[in-house]
C-alpha cells in the first residue's frame, strides 16, 4: 500500500502530486476564519518540535509524547470515516468497528515515525483563511539546504475544541490521496484485508516500540 503510512504525515513531501481539492466550500480571502485556529496550530507544532529536540527523552518516551499530542489534537475518527465514505454503506457493524479500532493507531504510528526526519525544521504560520465551516492555517516548513514546503492545516471547531481535520502538503491533499489508496487496496483485496493490513502494521510498530523501550532501560 504505497501511501498507507503517509496519511496526515505532516511533512510527506515525496507524495505524488494531486490537486488540493477543497473538502467544503470556497476560501474567503477577506475572512481569516476562527481566530483560535492560528494559536492552536502554533501551540501543537511547538509542542511537537519541543519533543523532537529534547535530548533527554529516549525514542520510546518521545514517541509516547507525540502520540498524546496527536490524539488530543487530530480528528482521527472523522478522518478515518471520510477515507471509507464510498465503502461505508456496504460494511457490516463488525467490519466498521474493526476498522475504527485499528485506524487511530495506524495513523499515530505514521506520524511518530516520520517526524524524526524533521527535527531541524522550522514551521512558520503565514496566514489563516475561512473555508466553509473550517479555518485553513497556511504554514511554511523550512529546513537547512532544502526547499521550503508549504502546508495548509484544515482546522475544525468541535464543542469549543480545535482539531486538525485535514492537511495539504506541497499541493497534495492527504485525505484525498489516502482515500484513493485505501479504495485501490480494497478493490484489489477486499475491506477485511485492509483492516488486517492495518492491524499487522500496528503489531509491527508495537514490537519495535517494545524492543526500543526494553533496550533503553
């Protein structure tokens, strides 16, 4: 599954180019959107990079902190349901429950593993824009001796809480990319095989994490 571990990976610049199609509504240049969205993204990114740069943390401890940050700030269930929207009507309750149980861990592992490559990066917020019920937060990621990467964080407000609902990296809409990848995998192998694949990936990550934690003691 080519892009399976790239869903919502913040800096996945190597993804194939796809158009950044809006989820809902059109951008409104004159409306900056929810004023809470900018400090929310700045705070989340700041916490993440503080973990990356904390030399006192073992890799397992840092990964655990990443997971806590992402679990708190990313709309994992909403994203997961959006990725299988075309298949959902045909799924049994058992299939859906199995998918929803496996998906968050699958995404969290992808985030935690890839972000270590960007410990030397800087993320700067450029502007915010309203798009339908969401606020888009535009940022630029810079690294030494590398081309800047522009990202758009789609932020939703749920019960007064800010959550990341989607991400566009270098013009690539990660939800649309992953949705197409899931659909292709399901068409070839069936839905149950997708869930089995995610569970297998989760088990492998758990084994690696356990080995690292044991070795770190």
